């Protein structure tokens, strides 16, 4: 995965079956990444389990 230049949090897949596919990260109001869009699907972040 490679990060793309610019302010839109874009990335590109650099290897494997999805090589060349572009996506972007979604952020909440505090700027924390909460998901990633890939091929029009949003994959949301799962909170870390508490110990």
C-alpha cells in the first residue's frame, strides 16, 4: 500500500490481486482514522479490546 500525495488521505494498493486499486481513509471530527474506502466499500475500524 502506498500513500498518495495531497490532502484527501488517498492510497493505492501496490501488490496482489487489487494492485492499482485506489481508496481513501475516513476520519472523525478529531482527525482520527475510523475507516478505509476500497472499491466503493467502507471498511470501518474495530475498537481495540480492553485488557
